[in-house]
C-alpha cells in the first residue's frame, strides 16, 4: 500500500470527470487499498481517486464507529446512484481537498447505489443517514464536484478566497 497525494481546491484536476474502470483487477484493487490507507492516515471517512489526481471511478469509505449497520470499509468501482429520497438531511461535511472547512450540506436522506466491489462483483446497497451522505459526497468527486458547490455562490466564493490565500502563504500556488 502507498499513501497518495491529496489535491486541494482550486487544483483544476479536481474538476474533471473520472472514467469507468473495465473491471476490478489487481491494479484497481491496489488503488482501492491506497485510497483506504490515505483515508485512514488522514482520519477521513471517504476518499475518491480524483482527489489524488487519478481519473478512475473508484472510491473508498469507512465510517468506522459512526456507522451502525455497515462496519467494514466500502470499496467501490463505477458506483451509480439509482435512487435518492425526496426527504433530505443536513450533515456537517468536510473534505481533504477543501482543508479546514466544515459546513452544513443538504442532501437526500437515502440513496440506493450499485457498484463493483473489490472482487469485481456487482453489489447493491441501500444507504441512509451518514453513509448515504458520504456516498453522495464521494460520487460527486468522480464527477468533478466539491461539496462547496452545494452552497450558495457567496459562501463558496468566501471559501475559495480563503483557500487561495492559504495556498499563497504556503507558497504552493
Ligand atoms: Ni471530499
């Protein structure tokens, strides 16, 4: 396993679209492991390949103790949302690609998703609550969407200005 680079906004690579994988082979399994290791190292609950500059539709989620009904890492390739509820929830979200920002985001409370697991098997999952929120956040990454896109444009601009300033201070822009 290896730790992956973490891109932060406004890196243009975060705004592209990821490509589906043909099948989950040993290379994709290695990518899944790397995503998971990077997630654990950074105390995150989800991490998508696009955040490491890899344009493949692959993501990893582990809510650990915060999830009562799915106590193991979820590794997904080519995830697809089939249905979301009209009922919504508000979740305080953060993102490794938008450092030090935690904000309330409104999303559907329930989401049904299908995906290829680490053994290349097609799986269907009916998720609710925090897990549903996290799955939607990570699938957004594969479509080049950051969680701050769900906020008002005024709020988003304030955050982007702050991120640009932080990058300049670090001299990494
Ligand atoms: Ni994120």
